[in-house]
C-alpha cells in the first residue's frame, strides 16, 4: 500500500510553528504534497528525514509555491507545464515513477468578482491536456488545492455561494470535463453521498468550529486506478492552516 497526503499549508513557515511536523508524522505519508508553501527551499528548517525534497517556488517572494516530499526517488521530476504563461507561480510539480505519475497542483484562484476567471479557464484547459498527455503513458495521481467545490454537496452554503470564486459554473464545468476525460474523484468514489466533508474553512465567522466549509482539496486518479483505491480521507482534526490535509491509499505494489 502507498500512502499519499496533500495539504495546503497556507505558508509553511507559519505552519511549522503550529505543529506541522507532529501532524505529518501521524499521517505516515509515503508522498507528502504541499501547496501554498510561500517560501523557497532553505528558508526554514523542514526536518523530514527519509524524504527526497522537490520545491517549486513562485517568482514573486512569499507567494504560492508547491513542494513534494517523497520516500521513493523518482525516475524524473518536472516543474510546471512547460508553458511560460503558467510557469512563474510555482504551482505544479510532477514526479514520474515506474507505475504512475504524481502531479501536485495549486490551482490559481479565480479571485473576488471572478477577476482572474479568464486565466483560470486557460489554466484548466492546459492542465487537462497536460494530464491527458501523461495518462497516455501511465496512470496519473493528481492532487492538491484545486480551488473548486465541484458539486453542491461539497460546500456548506451552495446557494449563497453560487457564482463566487471556487463555485462558479465555469470552474465547476471544468472539473466535470476533467472527470469525464477519464479521471476519478477518489473521495466521492468511496463516499458519494457523504455530507459535511470539507477541507477548507474561512478564518472568518467561526467557520471551522461551525464546519461551514468547502471541499476544494482532492486526490484525482486515472480511471484505471479506481479499483486500487483503498482509502480516501479528509483530516479536519489536524490544524495549522485554513485547510486540513487530505489523504489517499492506493494498492500500487
């Protein structure tokens, strides 16, 4: 069994001061995928012995960024999509292994008033094509903060949030299209009707204690891996960020 964990840490340096290392130790990840690291490698001591480290930082200091900590050394690693318009914000890391691709993603936010929706749509189209190109050679494990609640069941207040960033028809349609292209949302594969399952809560209005959240962090896999999904979980008991970790166990051995 292979254990994958994804977590938007909303600033890794801050999260390190809030029990990050202890939380990660309890998750026993073979692969730990982080988003919104807001740092470059070496700016803080991340004491995770036994892991290979891969970092993709934004050109802009203290913004965005991703990292992957992997117990297994990859065959290859790449950063971004090899498209200049997308590759300056540190949003994508791809690790190749003999049996699968691992893609860690921090999807651009459409922003208030959908100010960045046009760019978000370009990102979604290009990212889908990128995943499909990988999928031609071996199955894909795609994870991260994808900044969309796909269906009404995926957020506490769908009616009042309709059309807002993360729950616009455009963003939801792109997720539908991705899944219809041969990919599976692992959490909904196992728990199609589960309500109240969220991975992000606003810092305002006591949202987390009231569980007024959104499920915007995912593990999505190629359809042909669906039968190898053994566990998909959300870990709201783990604090340190406005997101909690999500995890996936696959039978890949």
